[in-house]
C-alpha cells in the first residue's frame, strides 16, 4: 500500500490522515514525500504515539463531523481502513471529498472469496489477514464489498479516479483484475468530488 500512496501523493503535499492510529503512515509520508499536515484519531493512546513521532495530531471523533476543516483545505485526505469502523461512513465520505482536493480511501472487501468460503463452510463470521477480528471484538461496524463502496460513491456524486486491488500482503493478480469483488481482499481508491 505504501508504494501506491507514494505514487499517488505529490511531494510537499498538505495531508490530512483521518483515523491515523499511531501515526506510522503519516510519519512515513513525511519522511519519504516531505508532506505536512495533520493526523486525526479518537484514541488518546494513539494520539500520544503519534505525538511521540513528532506529528501534528488532533483528538477528534470523525463521526461527530469535520466542520473544523475548511473546503479544499488539504491536497490529500487519507482514510486508511477506518471508514468501515465509523458509525456514519456516508457522512465521513462526504466530508473527506469536501476537505480534500483528492482523497484516498482503503477498505477491506468483505465479499472476497476467502470470506465467502469461510462463512459458507464454518457458518461463522470470517477472520482473515484483512479482517483480523472475531465478530464480537471487531472495530468494524459497516463491512462492505467493492460494489457496495462504489455504489455509495456514485450515489454521493464522488468520482473514482483510480482503484488498486490487492490481497492482504499488497499483491495483485489477474483474477483480481478480472473478478475484483470476488478475489480482492483490500482495495485502495483515489477519489474526487464531481464538479
């Protein structure tokens, strides 16, 4: 995923990393691409870890809104595998395309073949590298497929500029390109609000 981000994010960009966790992604982008900007997370512990990396971070609940950020105030807004953990992913998606000139969102694909087979054979919610939690301890509230996510983007008048598909180890394959919803474990989307 980092190689894709390095290709998609211009050097010296202003970046907002929503759901930044411990700040590892933002720190990596800062070192490799000289980006500046902020991380946002709800966890005080993760905020402390981000601060220890010398990052600018804000403790904030994304579900409560992002009104403190102006329209098009960042070159890139990133939401890496955290939109599905929000109570209001639709609202967050509207907000990130408002705040960012371009946005990058990554999601785990709940409709991939491994999940389907695991559910069919065991009768239990799937656990995988891309979805590593048991149903009772998962932070994920709104699991979706690639088709679900792309339908929401279309409904919200958000254009998918580019899409990268991979397994949980970052590898892509012919099968993913041919049958993306069936074989992709993680998808990375570059998005922009339609004019």
